[in-house]
C-alpha cells in the first residue's frame, strides 16, 4: 500500500516511516496539514496515518478536511493521549481505526491489514457495481452459429481450471467479451479480472504496468508501484493483443506462467503470484514465432487451451441477433423509440461483409439509432458503405467499383467510407491494412 504519515514530531515520523517500509509498504511523511492536503491532491494514497495532536492544529479538524477533499480516503488516527471520547469522535468523522503511541510493530501490522482489507472490499464493491451495470445494460455475448457455440462450449469447459487460455481472432470478434465470460464462469469469479493492453504502452511503461516498479527504477518513478500482476492476485490476468508484447518482456511473462514468479522493475526480490492467464491476439502467433518476433516456448506455454473466434462475415446468422440486441441497448440508453429494422435495412446488414466485425456493427447500430427519425431503422440511417452503392439513401455521385472513375478516386472514396464506419482512425487503419499516418496524409491531400 501507499501510506502518508502526518505527525509534527520528527522522531515519530521517521520511526513510523521505517516501520511501514519494513512491512513492504511505500511511505511518505509530512509534518503539517498544509503539506498533507497538497500531497493528497497531487497523488493517491491507500492510507493516511494522522496524529490527533498536530502541533497547534487538531488532528480531528485535519481529518475533516481530508474527508472533505476525498470522502473515500482511509485514515487511521494515532496519539499519545488516547481517550474514549477522542476515539469515538475520530470514528464519527470517518477514521477506520485508532492507535496509541508508542505503538508496537504488531499493532501497526494489524492496522495495515485492516486498511488493506477495507481497500479490497471497496474495490470489489466497485467491480461488482460495474459488472452489474454492464450485465443489465450491455448486450451479452450470444450466438446461433455452430462454430461459435463450439468455441464457447470449449471455453466454459476449461473455465474452472487453472489452464492458460489463448483466444485468437480478428479485431472486434468478441475476444475480450469471451475472456470476461470465462472469468465469470470460473471459481475465480469472486476475484479481480485485470486487463493489460499490450500495444498501449512503451516497453518500459508496459513492464512497470504489468509487474510494478520500485522508487527510482527509472526517470519519473518517484514511488513504489504495484503492477497489474499484483492487482490480479487470486483472479484472472487478461493479456489483450499478446502478439504485440515486446520480445524483451516475453521471458518475464514465461517465468510468470511457468514458475508463478516475477520481480518488480528495479527490484531483486522475487515475488509469487497466483493468477490465471487468458491471452488474446489478432496475430498469427505461429508465423510470429517463425519470424523470430515471438518466443516459441512462450507460445507453447500459452497454447494450452486455444480457440479461434470466427469473423462476423463467416457467421451471418449472428448479424440480426447482435444488431437487434444493440438496437435495444442503444434505444434504451438514448431513450429513443426505435423498435426494429425495415426489410431493406436488414438486407443491407446481411449483405455487408463487416470487416470491423462486432465492433463495427455496434458502431453502425449506435449511429443508426441516433439518426433514425421514426420507429424503424431505414437504409439511409446506416453508414453509406453499408447502404451499398445502389442502396436506398446512397449519396448521389458516390463512386462504386466498375464506375468510369480513376482508381485513385475509388480508393479515396473507399477510405472515406471505412473511416466513417469505424470508431477511430487506428481501427480504420487496421481494417484497411495500412498505417494511420497514411490515412492522415491522403485525407490532407484530398482536402488540399
């Protein structure tokens, strides 16, 4: 935990700081309320240990100020002049415990254990609230396709084991949703599900995010940090887009998988982790191994239970199911009286190949619910590229394959349609098979 100690007595500050760090926690110490409130605004601390008599200040008043600034902040009071009335008042103002000075190390250990349990329970409540909200609002993963049903059946059979699971498939096919379903169906369901997005950070920051770091491990590491491996203790660690994991970090992940051991960045102390690993990628890992970009031993260690989520174009029967679910979800969210699709709109949805898979379909239906003026979604409410070149509502003059136009014009229109149909430029780049910078350059050229 990260702990802030507030006491005007230097010897007490230093001895408490030594005790906290001796129990493997990160600590900082300040001598007055002004410094304390500033640090609490600048950074997040799991626990504050606050003196009841803070020089000329009342620790109870400082407690009130801390709680006003952050009502969820956990605070423990300590004093050399403990009274029942002071303890009652401190509890009334939000303190979670009270320590008498001088205190024994075992008493401090008990208080920190209580604070840690309180922190876990609060985070668990927040997780459950998020899960309940997601389950009551966001459409659940379901399919009528035999291939997808077989995939889900295999995943659920493996859910209640500790075996590593590897989920393959294109972007947007539902890999993260499947991972969440596996976690919820397992005996890990009462523990955290922590996601690490492998392409989102540099190698150094990703290593810190995953394994944690100690103070001074790199420029900007001003305090100790527990990584997501620690946060997932007893639960599931979901490594999204594992194919993007830097080669330098792969031996450390292999060690975590094989020996359940890891070390924080800048630290020599070996720590153990009881976590279940689920990984997902849109890359061909066997090809990555052959190219030397992915370790063969890590691939085989991940490849215990492997499934492939088929693209949406290979399961057209799922299109009306997901489209209908998304329609109900967004209509309820936006309080729109949109109840269905016209026959022509259904035909458009079924004839489109959905290169962006479920993510693209979700984005399409959200847009259509916003634009639909009546109770039915019509072709004109769909993105232009989904309406089809000759579909109702198609933009007049929009070029189509076979039209008497240049290849450059056709390419420009195709890029524009994909950009309109996808939530981000990065996603459009993935669908088109080019980098985002190329899209930006071509758009600037077209606008020039």
